[in-house]
């Protein structure tokens, strides 16, 4: 454990906080679900993915390029993760859409949204807005895009293994796993809220 992680570990709350961390595969509904859950609870919402894209855009690279370059230059990851560490120590009543917030906030209710990549590619292509197109190249062919998504997942897995020795796609890390192919947004939000309230009682 390096000095930064040791300082983070020493500063962690020892009790549960009213924070829900939501992660999962691209297109699984992390953003939509986290915003809806935050609205239902009147919590604040934060997306580390939006911050990652914004920093990458400022540096003139799209999200896949930023992920791949992150295997050699971890500066963007460190900026995003420092923000997450600060939130974990300083904030409460939040819903956070992030690949690694579950790691930085072990006292949070940790949710993983699962979805096969072909369905994910089809959904992203169908629902992409101009803001996302400015930060990511999205081909019109779902099968072609599935390849790019897999490259992104592989890159992220390598980065997080190297940086923190964690795997965000290991479902054993989470309190709740939801397959968003068989659960729509309303069902997913209801599951998260129900299980979150149960978790708080334990």
C-alpha cells in the first residue's frame, strides 16, 4: 500500500454512510439508474465517468484513447480517484456512478449493473447524444462497437489491477448485482432502493 492509499485507509469512516456507489458495464444504465435513485432519495449525484471524459476532452483524446493511455499515464485516474476519496471522507447522502467508488468507499452500499456487451452496444448507439459523441467515437454497427467496448473493459481491468490491485468487474465486490437486460430502469431503481433500505438496517 502506497502513502496515498495508507492515508486514505486511515481516514475512512468506520460505519455505514448514506452513500450508494453504482458501477457496471458500459450501457448497463449506470447514469440513468444513479440519477433516478438520487432523485428518489433527494440525494446528490456525482459521475466520475463524466469527470474522466471531461479531463480527456480537455487533453484532446476520446474515452477509449484516454483509457488506453491510462495504462501508461495514470494522471487522469489519480485526479478522478482523489475526488472520490474526498467525497467519501467529506460527504454523505450521495449516489455515485463510478468504476472505482466501491473500492474507495467500502462503507457505501455497492451496486453492480450487468449487461451483455452486444445489447449494451445496441442501447448506446440508439441513445447516444451529442455530448457523448464529442468524447467518444461510436460506430453505427453494434458488433463493431462491441469490439471497442471489450477493448475498453480490458484496458480498464488492466489499469485498475496495476494501480490498485482491484477488479471492478468481479461481482463479489458488491452488495447487489442487477441484470439490466431483464430488469428495466423502474425495476432496477426499485431493487436498489429496497435493498439499500434493508442494508441500512443491518
